[in-house]
């Protein structure tokens, strides 16, 4: 029988790979794992307690907030605040960043950006949802509180990123820049256990993921690309929960697209706490991630916390193919 390797054991073992690691990142990753277990417990029984449905408020991006969004946000913030390893956070659910006031956090090296429950509008119909997080070293004066500049760093500055997928089982997938590993929560022991070692994304896949309902609102180059997928008999798989779509693509290959539309002229998805962390993971697994305007996601300048960008992410050959279509058919490219 294979020996079980828990997330904690794996993180501690991997810490030895970082000769100068002082254990703070290890502690931070473990605290995120704890928060994920707490949120998982509520997500799994959301239908049984009065935590489903819509809270009567909107978040910074104008999205309707679900009660479970608020619960998840509060849990991640309290776990990170109490960890003593995190100097502050930026969350989809908070208009501004939060600098943790206690002395320990001010001396800590890291800040965390996260979407506490992405795809939460699917909760009420029992569709998988996810948490997305990215970890950066703070660049502001360590003797003072966090500043906005800590949270506007490029995705290339991430020291770690991951997601939790609350689905048929609960998985935590993360990278610290040395490959991607997945851990499945074993409820019988309450531990995330190594289940997917060194994930490598296939070079291409048989599915594409896009909201086909917006087809007529996409620019011509994206419409031509989608027509090409149909010509090649690719299947359409679009869950409406980005973490679930990206997780499928990591294992089966494929491409996820969220192009610009009239409603979202810069794209819908948020660069800081959705696109950058997922792009770090996909690139570490051998994939690619760029905007539909052909800029590498992790190189995009972040000008404000809730900045939206377009994205094409997934198998390297399929992202390259998207790039060829944009170069060939984009009205901008023809100018
Ligand atoms: P649309 C969920 O609201 C989300 O942020 C992502 O998880 C998902 O991929 C996307 O938006 C779905 O957006 O416009 O297709 O409903």
C-alpha cells in the first residue's frame, strides 16, 4: 500500500528544497489548507443550513454576493490574520486591501491575494466551486503596514499560487515555482493527501471552454477560432466555474477563453486573484496563459486591485493556435 503523504508533510519536505526558507511560507501554505478545510465543511452542507442563496449586497466588482462568499471570505481572512505569516490580503470580496495590524504580521514577509469562492453562483445548484490564491513577498517597508504597491505586483512575482476545488471530492492544487502537485482531502482523517504528483498538462485536448452564448459579441478573430474548433469536432465543456474548467484542462488538455465582449470590454475575470494564480499553475504544468490581445498574463501591469483582463489559458499548442488566429484575423493586427 502506498504511504500517505499529507499536505503538511509535503510542504515541510519541499521546504528543504529552499535552503534559505525560514518556514514562513510553509506556515502560510498550511494555514491556507486549514481555511480550505473549514470552508469545505460548509460548502458540503450548504444545502442543509441557511447559508445558501444571495446576500443582499454586491462586491467590489459589482457581482452579486452569495452568503457562502461572505462566509468563505471571513474564514480565509481570519486564518491568514491569525497565522502571523501574512502581513495583509486582497480579496474579491473586499473593496480595498486589508493590512493586518498585529505586530507579528507586520514583520511577516508575505501578502496573499484570493478569490474566496469563485463560481459561487453555482453553489445553489450543486456545481463545483473553488478558492483561488496567490502569494507574494511584500515590497513595502516591513516595519510598517502593507501598502497598495504590495498588491499591484505582476504575476511573475508570485512565490506560490493554488486553488481549492470543492467538487465530487475536495482538492488543493498548488505550485511554489517547482512544478504542480495536487492533494485530495481525506475526510476520514481530515487531511489533504498527495494524489496528483507533478501534474503535466497535455499539449492539446479535445475540448474548448468558452461561453458560446456570447459568440456574436466576440471579435472576429475569436469567432474564427471557435469556428475552427467546430471544424475540428472539438467538444465544448464550459462549467461556469473557472477553477473547475481549469482543473479539467490541467488533466485532459484543452483551452479556456474569456475574451472581451460589449459587456466586458476588458474581459470579465480579475487579473490579481483569478488570472495570475491560475496562470502560474498552468505555466508550471507546461501550459500557457495570455490575454486575447496576446500579452502573457503574468507580465500584465496591474493598475488596480480588481482589474479585469481577457484570457486564453491551457494546453500550449492550443494557446499558440489562438495566437495565430488573432495575428491572422484581428482587425487591430490588420491596421
Ligand atoms: P459567464 C464565475 O462567476 C466566474 O467568475 C468564473 O468562475 C467563470 O468562468 C465565469 O465567471 C463565468 O462567466 O459570463 O460565462 O457566466
